C-alpha cells in the first residue's frame, strides 16, 4: 500500500465514487515498512502485526460508512522495569464520512444555539475532501487509541513510591517576597 502523504504511516485509499449501498468486505494488512513507521509514530518498541477486516458502504446519499475490526500485536516498554511488554489490540470500530460542507456533518443545537453532545451517542461524521477516503488512516487511528499508555509486565508492581501527605506544606505569605526587596 502506498502513502500519498509522508505523515501517514499506513494507508489504504477508497474511491468514494466506486462505493455502493451494499457493503464491500476488505482485508488490509501493514507491510514491514509500514509496521516500522507505525512503531515510530506510536512511540512503541515495535509493531509486529496490524490487520483489519472492513465493511465499506454508502451512508445516506453522499456519505460513506467504514465498519471494521482492527487487530495488532505491539511491543512496548514496561513503565516500571523498561523491559519489553507484548500487547494485543482487538478493537471494533465504525466511522462515517461525509463530503466537506455537507449538512449531515452539522451538529444540531438547541434554541439557545448550544451544541448538544451525547457522550454515549454516535460520533459526528468526519469530513472528507476530494473523491478518496484513507481507510488505512482510520484503522491506524483506532488501533492507536487502544494502546495502553502505561504498560506493565505481568506481576510487576511499582514499589518505593511514597505519597506526599501535604502536612509539611505551608502557605507562603503574600508579603514574604516583599520582605527582602528594600534591603540595600
């Protein structure tokens, strides 16, 4: 798979004009150079595998829905021992795309002009420009969101950390800084 942009380590372009209402099943996998670029982008030791099974279909009149399941195997550094930790990612996702300027991408508001957001509701559709959508970038984004930010080796606990109780903290006086100011 070829990248059009240098900042996108994994890419799979989908022509919007070729998408029908019936879902098309697509399997994508990252090659060795893409895995290496993903590891650098995600700041992990290595990405050993990344693949996704996608269903790509029309959504409403102008939109595109990409549903899928991304699976990856990565190696990170343990936050306690710095030893390698293998992790598996297995995430399902769904993303809707609409053309730039589409009325479908606008968020409904109330009478006061405030946006109403439901944290448990569906995400807003993403905009796309031109006639292609990069499904590989979507796959990489959802895989990155599933990476554990604080990986630990199994059975390792961080000991030796003492929590400050705050008993010795004294609130400084507002005039303490001015006390030595006029001494000449």
